[in-house]
C-alpha cells in the first residue's frame, strides 16, 4: 500500500507546486507592462514569415491552430503579442522571430487580431 500512496502523494505535491509557479510566472504577457510603442514593420513580409514560422501551431492566417491558440479575431493586444513572442510560454518557445522579422510579424498580426 505504501508503494502506491507515497509516490501518489509526492506526485500531487510536485504537480501542485509546478502549476502554482507557472501561474505566478512574471513573464506571462498579461503581466508585462510596457509603455514603449510597438514598432511595426511590413505586414506583407510578416504574413510570409508567419506562414513559415507560426502557422504550424496557429494555423494559416491565424485560423484553426492545432497547438497554439487561434489568432484571427483574438482580442490580444500587440504589446501582449510581442511579450508572448519574446518570452514564450506554454508550448511556445521564446524568440521564434526577432528584430525586423518580429516587427513584420507584429504588423501582420495587427491585420488579423481583434485587439
């Protein structure tokens, strides 16, 4: 009986701790407060970059995402989108695009996001 109860209790404690720490993580986009305006690049180039880098998880045009959330019509703000791209989170790694490519993707996101 101890061989079942002790590992189950340890698993429950470790899981609860991990989920609590994940919720409190300061790099979450909604926790980011930036007063710097979002620099926008070229939306056409951004659409191409999005198709090659982001569409695998978020779907073509930001619709029907398989891993990540659907972005088309999503009310996320551009500063929150920038923070998510820069910091990552969940299954998304940080800094998939940087520099001018990031600015271009943000310009494209402006055309598909609701926020």
